[in-house]
C-alpha cells in the first residue's frame, strides 16, 4: 500500500496507525506542508480511500475494524464486511441503543 500511495500521491504524507497486523489498515492523509485541506485535497483523499479499500478487498483486508466504520468510509462497509456481519453489527447496536439515542444520525441510526 505504501508503494501504491507513494506512486499515486507522492505529495501526500500518509500516517499509518491502528492495528495493521490483522489486516485492518487505518491511515491519515495530511496535506503538503503549508497547504490547506481544501475541497480539491478532500477529493483526492477520497481517491486514496478508494485505492486503499480496493487493494484491501483484493487481499482479504478491511478498511473498517471490529468497532465498525466511520462515516467517511461508510460506502466501503459492504466490501469489507459480509451481509451476516452487518446484520450482527446492527443487532448489537439495537441491543445497546434500542431507541437510537446514542450518536443519532450515524450509520446504524
């Protein structure tokens, strides 16, 4: 992934963190020094996310983790979790928050 990102986005600083060893990759893409995180940068970050998700999917990895997925990456949930896992995630959410009061408007709301 590092090689792919360097080739496609040589001007970005990519910080890897989380639990990389189990196939759940987390990255933070930083704008070049002195540059603003404007709409163009954010659009390029979405391209980075797609590249990462596609590559992980090919290798059986995930862009999400055991705790779910962030709103930015929600479009990739079905490529990283099976239908059965998603049903289970929703059931767990309902078990802890049957009225949808916690973090309303988020993925499982």
